[in-house]
C-alpha cells in the first residue's frame, strides 16, 4: 500500500525525489505520513482538498482489503 501511495504522489509533484511516505501500523489501523517539499504541498492537497481526499479514499480501499483502517496525513 505504501508503494502505491508513493507512486501516485510522485506523479503529482515537481520534486518527486523529495516525496517520503512513512507507514505506521497500530493494531488494525495504518497511518501514512506523506512528506513533500513545501512547494509541492498545494499540488498534493489540491483545490478544496480534493486530491488529498482521493488519496485517503485509495488508502482506505487498499487497507480494507486487509481488514484494516487507513489514515493519511500530508505535510511539508
């Protein structure tokens, strides 16, 4: 799941080498901390948070296949 999010986010930004996705598992919950350059933060969040919500939807769908819950946090 981490690799899928990484590929998606790298395709959105101008500085793909600065994209970092950290996965933390706690019980049945998985948290993904996505870190991008400050310049690319708006591209990952999107207008009205649409891209961020889409990333959360993808993460939730992938996590559900493993009977888990996913949370996505985006930061620069």
